[in-house]
C-alpha cells in the first residue's frame, strides 16, 4: 500500500477552539503563516512570546514518533497534498491509506478538475491512479464534535450525497494504528501549514530528516525560523 501522512493528524487543536483552522480555512499564503501569527499574538496578549503561546489550544498529539519505523522506505515530504498527483503517478493504481484530519475526496470550492489538497484523493480514484482509498482519522477526533472523524456515519452520508460513484472504493476509519513497515511501499509526509501549528515544525522537520525524506513538489516551510 501507499501511506499518506498529513501532519494535521498530529498537529491539531483542543475542543472549543473557535479560531482553529479545522473549522474551515482556505490554503493561502496568509493562512500558512500570517494567520498563525495572529493566533499566537491573541494568546500571548501583552506578553512577548513566540509560537509556544499556541500550545495549549493547538497541541501536538502523540503517536507521530512511531512514524520513524518507515526509515529505509521511499519517503517523500511536501508542503501540501497538491503534490499528491506526482506521487501517485510514481505508484499508480495502489491501495492508499491516508492518515489525515480531512478526507480530501472533494471540495465545494474552486475548479473540481484541478488537483488540490482538498480533492486529490477523489481525483486519484476517478482517474484510477488510486485503486482503493482509506482515510483513517486520528483518535483525538473522537472528542471534537466539529471534526470529520468524530461521527463517521455523518461523514459517510455527506460522501454518499457528493460522490456516490466513488463510494465502493472508499473506507472511513478512526484510530491510532499505523500499518507495519513491511506493508508500505512508499510514504508521503505532508506539512499542510494552513492547518498545522508552526510550533510543531521542528518535530516535522526532524522526522523528515530521520526518514531520509526527499522533497516532492514544494518544499515545506520551517516557520520556527520566522517567529
């Protein structure tokens, strides 16, 4: 199988954080850096501080350290899932497991035929670049009502209404499990900076180095250097 890891499966938010990007945000340069500066300033108040001001509301959930088991496999790292088409063309027609806070099967905005972070999986299925697709939502979605992975039946019903022709090849799950390294052919590690806290960029870059990841598409941005 192919394994896709969106960093927002680990770099998430606490409950009732109403300016969290998981509620819905576009993927623009402003949302990748400036919006996070605004969130940090809001939490720091009059105190000077950096990205650490975000930590209470935007924690790094456990489990990501286990990704180190995939060292030695073909591993790619990229800024966003906009690069997924290039990855899939290297390994066409495979089973794909995407560990993510979003299903990435369709988007209600923009050109539906253009590959984007929100629709890459649906386009991959429609073009047979993906043989079958599973999205595994992180376990912390259980406690957050707003998340896609909180109520799988609700999310399934939304997919049935939007993309009924693709449903036979789609599976929704929730849990902490990672597949054994022996079952994974290649891994794509995606930063998704519009949805992930800059405070966790250091952990992401350290993981990418430990995995020997090759950049695919746009290079992830280390916002810890920006302050």
